[in-house]
C-alpha cells in the first residue's frame, strides 16, 4: 500500500491511487509514487490537462520530467500500471503497463478522459534493473541492507548535523529559490534552515540572518552547534563569510529562543567559503582554509591560507603555508584529530602532522598516489574507529574522487590507508568495487564504514556530474586487505545523490540520506533535479536473526543540568564556560554524563547467549572484542566532508550478569582516556554484541 503518514509516503509491494480526468490525475499519482512530497494546497479539481499539475508540482523535485525516456521507467524498482476504474476486469479494465510519459503528460499507451487507477508493483530481483556503472545487485536485507523513503527535508539538505540529546537533525542550505520551508510568522518568506524531527518525519522552519551556503561547523562541549563561514548576501539575508551562528537543543524554551543566533559581536577573523572545522582535545574548534569568495576552484587570488580557533587566540588568524603549497585543490581540506592531540591535515595530495601545542608542522607524510582528492575532484576521508584492543592506534582512510577536472573524468576506484603515528608511515592502496566521486564516508556503530552517494563521471559543482552511483559499499576495516569481505556492495537506492548530498547515522542505527542540489538554477529540472526526499538505509545488522542488545544508561548516568539564562551577556556566558547563544532555553534538563578515565556502569540485555566476565572484558591486543561499547560523533556533514566525525571504543573492565531472565546485566566501562582520544562533548553510545549494535543513547563526555 501507499501509506500516507501526514508528512511522508512509503512504498510497499503495491501502491494504488485513484485519479481522474486522464493525464493530470495520472501525473499527480506518479509524483506521489515517486516522491514522498505531500502536495498540500494543490487544487487539481476539474483539471483536464497536466499543465496545472506541472505548474504546481515543478518545485517538488519530482522525477516526472525524465520519465519521457523509457529507460527511466525500466530503472525503477517497481513497474507502473494503469486501469480504467469505470470498468471491471474483462471490460477493458485490465491493467496496462506504462511504457512512456512525456514531459507534458502524454502517455504511452494513451488515455481517454475517465477515472483511472495507478498501481506500482515491486519488481522481482530478476526483473529489476537498477544499475550502477559497474554492478547490478539485488539481495536480502539481512546481508545487503534496505532502503526506505521516510519524509521530506523542507530545504535542500546540503549541510547537516544532529542536535545533541534529541532525535532531531538540522539541515542548512543556500539562499535561493530552493526552499519549501516557510517562516511561521510570514508564510510569504522562505526559511533556509530547518530542524527535522527524525521520528515524526516533520520539520520546523528556523530563521537565518546570514548566508550559510558552503559553510562549515562543529560543536561546543556543551552541545551547542556552531555554524561558521558562508557566502554572499542574498535576498534579506546578509553575507555570511565571517559569521558565527549558534543553535542548541531546546526543550524548555520558546520557538524564538530555539533558533539560530548570529551574534554581531562574535565573528571569524577571516571570511571563509569552503573551510573545514575539527574539534580539538580541549573542546576548541580548529578552523582553516577556504576562499574569500565562491569559485569553481581555489587560487592564490582568492585563497584564505590561514587558520584560527574558536574561541580565538589573540594571534589569530595565522598564516598557513601548507594551504599555499596545496593550491588549487584544497577547498574543504581534510582534518582529523589524532589520539596524541595533534592534527592530521590533508589537501590536494599532501598530508602533514600539525602540532596543537606549538602550532607548527611536525611531519610531512608521503604524497597519496593518484590525482588530488579535494574539491572539485572531491574524494572523502575518515578516521577509522579507535579501538582499545589496538591501543587506539589511528588509521586514516581516503577514498574516491575524480580523476581530473573535466566533464568526462571518471570516479577513482581506490582508497589509500595510512597509520599516521607509525614509525615510518606509508600509504597502502586498496581497490574499491566501484569508482566514485563526492562520496560520503559514514561511520557506523558496529565499526564499519558506509561509502555512499556521489557519481562516476564528471566532478563536483553545478551540472558537472553524471552516472550516479546508487549502491553503497560497506568497508570492514578489520578484514584483510584484498579479502572478499573488506568491501561489500549493498542494495541500491533509486534516487541519485549528487552534488550537495549528505549521509549520517542516527540514534536507531539507520543512516539518513538526503540532499542533492546539482543545478545552479534550482527551478531548472535538468537531468537531475533538486531532491527533498529523505531516505533511511538500514544496514544488515538491523535484520539480525538475534535481537539487537538493549542498552539503558539513565539509571546509572543521568543527572540534572541547569541551562544558562538566555538573558546572560556574552562575557557572563564565557565566564561560566557556556556558549554565547540564546537557543538553549531555560530550566532543567537531564543528561547522561561520563567522565574521563573513570569507571562507570550501564545496564544491558544480551540476546546472543549467556556471557561470562572473561568473554566480555575487552581483550588486550588481537581482534576486536565480541562485546563492545562505542561512542560515535557523526560530525558536521557537507560536500563529502564529515568534520569531527569519530568512533571511539571504550574498555570494558567488568561484567555482572543478571540474576534472572528479567534482570538486566551490568557492564563496568572505563571512560575515555582524555580529550585527545575523545574531545569533550556529546556522543551516541551503543553496545555491540557479535557485530550487532543496540540503539544509541546520548551521553556527554566531561
């Protein structure tokens, strides 16, 4: 059935819609099948042509405009059928497969006026023809995952980050004729950022005072989201080059408090477009790179070759020769905080170890083989999970990107992996099963990396990419290089996610996928339209034959926390070690808190068998433990860059089994060693049993 849950649609095995007056109703039905957009307020009563529907539905980013090609219909995971609802079977009412739909609504086969029904029947594995450039697969959810349409994003989700201690995510976009979100107090005005409720699949419009386009972001230790940098002034929104914006979880405040706050008395020292942010061991944000204005590629004339901190140092901004040496391929440079407190920085093909004490280069690494990996060639990078079994030895993985700056460039089909703190670090190259540029490399709670989104031809930028790569690839860091299980191609989506797409794991273990804004003029459909559909990818562990473990932290970790008064001045907030923003509301909230290098307890229920303490305690050296406790920060995501993303495994030091079937077990876990391993702030905690993670709970590391 085609289920309507107020704000979203999802397709099961069959979808039936009634429609009348031929083409207009058919087109509306097709839009509802192909997109989850509820067409509220669109009145098609009495319409005999498709023109009103096309006019009203154009901005919804539907795929109708490309349905003229029969190959498009062949590529869908379901077949479309039409039947005259006035006639029964045997009276001309036999369902007929739709072969072609033109952009003006004409059909093949053609229809006369009347009342028709539209059905969408899921194809079998042998008949489905969703294809990536190099692979076509269909498989069971347990091994290859499952895709679901869950809602609409309201804005084009080109930047995203989770709101700590909630089940919500914030989306940011550029100021353009692109938004479907309107301001509550003035529906004639658009919103350029929304708070999206993951469980309810609804969004709330937020207010933006400066242009967030091509910005960066991170968190303060108290969970406040910091968005910084941006683009030129547009409409009634001022330029955002040097803006600092603040947003926090808000359960007690009014909507006016629970909103973006752009402070005129707090700004970046340098204006930045396409910068990168990484959280440091003490909770400060390291901000570097970018350009002084928008461009297809960086250059000496517009580059911002400096770094600075928030809260700032008196000496900032500071010139950074590394950003001059790596021109022109160094927009959205890559950064990862290592467990020794220093930064691994990468741009173009070069990588350095940068001290956060002396603010100097400690080491130059060998160049990564192959073409450059930064915008507009746009590869992706990830700090692989930091595990106690290996002494938290860090490894960096960089994958994909375009082969060169041209419309015919191919997606690179290899990754480079390096141990930056090894005595003689070298890049180890590995082949990927699919070429891909603009990948999102998303850490999952089980310690794997999901590589998804992007294209196999062209580069990043408006109108430059083709051949969308629809199948994610799951990377298992602990398997042997070259083994068949190292890279595993997953079930494909049918929605292209090109330039300006995002992916991020949410609390229940699924991966939210949204965005794709590949056209400079967003009112133009082009070959690939702007996307507002929100998907969830459920990895195989969501379908384990053994129930997922249960984690409860509130009984042992929860404490009351008094939020700062919104009327406090900037100096008062800073003196209280709180962020100078208004969006936390007032009153008392509850937080799950763990402290550095301190043992704490959590309650768990396992379903994979009876465990003994010796089996549960984290082993020293060797393979990963069968029971794990992990902390995940999904980071701030934009343009294939996952800023401050990290997963840290904690050491399990004790286990007390429940005394009855109903009693919960207790794990004794040691808090993170220090801020270099786990910067202060909010993380999703999960317990993993034999590779199957529990749902996450928010915890704050202090």
